[in-house]
C-alpha cells in the first residue's frame, strides 16, 4: 500500500480511506447488533465496539489494494 494518495493536489494518507471504509462497515454491523440487542451480552459494550472497529480497520487495511 502506498503511504499517501494525491487527491486534488492534496496528499492524503492511504489509511484515511481504510478508516472511512471500516467506519461504514462498523456502522452497519453496529446497527444490526443494536436491533438484536447483542451488545447486552458484553461486560463493557463501548470497549467491545472499539475492539470491533479496530478489527475491521485492520482487516480493511490488510486487504486494501495499492492505490
């Protein structure tokens, strides 16, 4: 993966796009888990949400193609 992407003359870190993609996926999974009340199964739901985001971010960054 390249370190940065030129967008309209501005250099943006490539991980920024990975963070946006992970956020979109996270919001979809979070909505489903809220409807199913699955967050109630965790001892500390905010920590579980944060861990889910980090897992998604690392997966998106690992499978991101070269820009």
